[in-house]
């Protein structure tokens, strides 16, 4: 059984470092299943006393034309210390995002330096970071979204609340 649990210093991590559950998620901001998982993870966080979530990009551009740009927009927000706020907005408003202008509107709502944000996105300054996550995903065996590793172990079930809640309980029992 392959384990994936190495977390670098430059990764996007939310939650307590000493959480009993660490979830590494490969996801796509335009994927409806990733959006569903986002809502489920938020709902389960308190239930399990805080989950340490590590987010990695896996934009499926062949299915979602704005996926790479949305990931790069999240990285542009990260450059202004607002990754998680942009992350949440990208999922919460996924159905309203149709173009680069919609991404800029999200950035404005976060009070980002909009000129810097627009330059980062239009010049694709964060493309290499997003691609590095995607390459790591393929190395780790993730090809679809969302893909989860729970306490280092690949999870192969559904991303609905019941399935993830069961998987988290089992991981705590290991």
C-alpha cells in the first residue's frame, strides 16, 4: 500500500498541525465532485476535532477549461496571503465562474491588490507551481478529482459525507 504523507513547507495547509486526521487532497476548482468534497470536509472538520487539510492542484483542463486558470488565480491570491479565502470562494461560487473576469471579481471581493492579481493571472506567473502539483499527483497515483490520502493512505471511496465520515472514523481506528 503506497503512502503519501510528505508535506512540504510551501504547501497549502489548513488546520492544526497535531490533528489526528491529515487529509491530502488533489482537486480541481472547476470539478463539481471537488466542490461537493469541499462542502463535506468543512462540515466534518468540527466532527473530528479539526482536520489538517493539505490542498494540491490537479486541474483537469480537458474536462474543465477554466481549471488551470482557477488554480493559478488561487496561487495569485496565495501570493497575497489569501489562498484559503480564494479556495473557499472558488468552490462556493463555482457555478458563477465563467471567465477570467469572474476570477478578478472574486479577487476584488477579497480586497487583493487587483492589479497585481490580474498581472499574475494574465501572465500565468503561477503556472509552474500548478503544473508541479499536477505532476506530483500523477506520481502519487492521482488521476481524477478529488483524490484523497487520509493519514497517508489512498482513499478510494466516494466524496459524499457518509463515505468520508466512515473513512475518517476508520483512519482514526488504525
